[in-house]
C-alpha cells in the first residue's frame, strides 16, 4: 500500500507528538502517553468549517491513528486538532493525513 511516509520520506523531516484522548472526568480532558511521528509542516491560514482558523498544517502518514479528540504537541506547544483530512490513493487506501491545528 502506498504511504506518504515512504514516498516522501526525505520531506518528512519534522516530528510531532500525538496524544490519544482518554476521558473527560467532568472537568478537563485527559490524554494518554503520546507517540512521536515524522511529518512535514506547512504554515498557512485556512478557514475551517467550525469557524476556527488553522495556521499549522501537519502532513503525515495515513497510518497515524489521529482522531479529532486527540491532542498534538508540535515545537513544544500543545494544540487541539481542528480538522483532519484523510487522503486516499487510487485504490481507496488511506495514503496520508493532513492535521490542521
């Protein structure tokens, strides 16, 4: 299966930490232990459906198990995920993710 992490390995020269959402104990969300993934980062403004604006776009492997409830840490800062776009190849397999934070 094609994967951006293989096809564009030389471009995925940055990294981020994805911390999985665990629960919301009635107050604030708690997250599990984060996993580091390689990525390519692009800084660009994009208006999102939820009326937020994303400036940081993270391109990563389609195998990254990101969900909207997870948290991303990039360059020492933690961010909520604003939107996830799943890119698929010609066979319908998930090829890459774009995570907007």
